[in-house]
C-alpha cells in the first residue's frame, strides 16, 4: 500500500510524521481522487440529464458510468438499484421515510441492534414516533457480540424491517449479517445493512449477502465528502415512494397530479453531486486496483498487530478483545479519561478519535464515558502502529 499516493499524509503534525488513525470517521484521499475532482470541475461542469449541449452530455455520461462502477463494486444486479445520496446518514433517513410510508403502520415493529451508530437508530425512532410503531433492539452477549437467539425471539408477524451494522464503528466487530439476513428472510422480513464501516475494509457482494438494502459513504472509502449510496433490490425500490420532491425525480408535473420518474431517479431529487460521483468512481477504481481481498488482509494484520501491542500495556482494556475486527480498535487505560489520552496523542502527531463515536447506547452499555478508537486504512503500516504505541506509552506515563 503506497502512502505516497496520499498528499495529506506528507504533511507534518507538530513537526512529526502524521499518524492518521481516525479512518472510521473519514479516510484521506489519494491523488487520483483529488485529480478527478479538479478534472471534473475544469472539463465537464454542467448540470446533468436535462441539457442537450456538449458539457451536459459529458457530465451525464460520467455520472451514469459512476453509477455503474458502484453497481459493479457491490455486485448489484443493475445500476437501477443504485441511488446516489449525500452519504450513509442520508441513505438511512431516506429509506426509513420511504419504507415507513409504504409499509409501517401503528403497532408494527422495527428491529435494530445495540451496536448501532446514531444514523441507524434515530431515523427509525422518528419513523416509530410518526407511525406509533415500536423499536426493538437486538441485545449483546457478554463478549459484545449480538445475541442471535434473542434476535430470533424478536422476529414476529409485526416485524417490518431489520436494520443492522455490518461492522461496528466502535468495536470493529464484523456482525453475522448473513445469519441475520437468513433468519429474517425465513419470516419474509427485509434487511438493511449499514455498510459505512464495512465498505472500506471488506469485499461486498449484495447478491451473495442477499440483503434488501445497503447504505454506504464515499468519504470513508477514500472518496469525496457529501456523496454516498443507497442500494436496494429493484422490486423493493419499485414499491417505495420518493422521500423528496423536486426536479429530476418527476415524470410529469401538473397542479392536479405529479407522476414520478423511473428507477433510480425517482429518489434523486434536485441536482446530484455529479462531480463527486465521478471522483467516487476514481476512489473505487483505486481500491479495486489494489484488490479488496488484499486490503482486508493488510488491515486485519494491522488490527491484530495493534491489539497485541495494546494488550501488553498495563491497565489497558480492549473492548471485544479477541473478536475478529475490520480495522477498528476501541480501548481505555485505567481511569484515564479518553479525551486526555487523545489530546496527548495528538501533540505527538497521532490522530485518534475519542468519545462515544455517535453510538451512545453502546457506550452506555459499556459503562464508560467514552473510548479511545484507533481505526486503520489501507495506507497505514506497522510503523504507524509503533509510533502510536510509543506515543501512547508516553501519554499514559504523563497522565498516570
């Protein structure tokens, strides 16, 4: 993996080599993506789909090629199943609104898990409040994995949808999503996967997973901010009403009645981020050139190495220790507040995340004010881990 491909990683932090370990929040961008953004704005900046002039046609072609690139990356059946959004949060909000309008009534139930990011809790809570439905939560076992026996008991004739994280953004645990999907499908219940943390680290095949919906963000996948994807099986998307109204998502408008566009455009009101989609396609191409299997192996090695190093320190508590993880480690050291550790690590050039990581119910379950989270990307290496550990030892010595 070539650190030199990422210009920002050449920037020193307080005169030191930058050690960026906050990839679960956002990833850095390779030069290929930065070049794509500049190329788009300087070569085909024109609104798409509606114009007959040259720039509009070129921009439209690149946007639709990006949609095909996402479909190929996810192994979707058709680009019609790929809806561009502002990101995972936008995708999950869109799904919760549209699915709720079509299928959820008073007394119905929505199932999420105790590991979820707020983006996969709050939209469903808002739906439940609108429809007087009930939110059910898959509990955790002592080892912080999901309790699938309890999950099976939650499923019933009132369950309308299950929405779970593929990978926990706090613990890095890879949830048993294939088992969850199989168990839900046996009851005829659709499943949505929050793949924000899975997509940068693991090969994804929506047909093999058989998930009904999936959400992801480009900015966690070495792409630009402000663009993401909602994947949905075509037969489900056909049944859902649009979540927003405006230009592009319409077929015909009159003051008496509006009819909607075909898939996927009925979910894409307004001018999309067609430059962002072009740069996102460049990010996907960059990842695929390396190979998702190779990325997964590299990050698994880094995560294992970092966990071994952390475990050797006195008073370190690693959450979900020993569980297979996808590029994320959360820990605390004795009674030291995670924020204090994060500040001292930063002064030594090491960037980590501290706090509740937008997963407050999980942090409450852990019984701590927050954790220190180190998360890895394809450009990280063992030297980064060694520098992180040296900085951590120094910070702990100062705070102890």
